[in-house]
C-alpha cells in the first residue's frame, strides 16, 4: 500500500513539474532578432521593346509587342553584381510565349495581372532571390499575323 501512495505522489510531482516547465518556457521572452537590414527602396529597370510570337495550334497567330519596367529591390541589386535585365527579359519572353490560355486579341484586366505576377515569379526564380517586387506594363500591343503582312505589302514594298 505504501508503494502505491509513493507512486501516486511521484506522478503528481512529475506532472506538476512538467506543467510548470511548459508554462515557464512558453512565457519566456524570445531574443530580439538582429536588426533587419534597412529597406533601400526600389530601382526601376526598363526593358527594351520586345516582340514575342504568339503560337496557336502550332502556327504563329501574331506578335505581342511589349515593353516592361521592373521595380527591383535596390539592396539586392547592390548585393548581386550582375545585370538583371537579361534575366528579366528572358522571364517575360518565356511567360508570354507559354501563355496559351490568354487571348491577346481580347485581353482582360485579370490577364494583365496574371501575366505580370507570373513574370515577376519567373524572374525571381531565375535570379534566385526576391529581386523583382512589381512588373509594370509600359507598352503592350498585339498584332495579328495577317495585319503585319497587309501593312508590309500595302506600304509599296511589294514583297521585296
């Protein structure tokens, strides 16, 4: 009988100690994180005018002519000693070229938002850091393949 009482007292003490320890550890103030690096803002990087062929059913349906600007994290630009514009333009080309579900002849507002978000995501993945904060559209024009041929021939070039 004495052993049973001793085991009961021991269980009560272990449970009370574990509870006290858990509460004490949960309420201890965490160490303050090291001072975060200051945000230096963004720098605008402007791409060149780019022409991207729009493919539908294996044929060129037209060309999307676009010029973008990128709001890039200035601190990351200083840390990375490389020119990010080639990566940004490549990401834009790849995203637009692979956008088979977007009807560029009848674009909607959400299409532009989806494209710019996808371009930023792709550019950051290619660079390996969250460099691009926003992608801004400077110019965006879609030209059908038929319109290009008509305008070229109509200018008196005669196919030469």
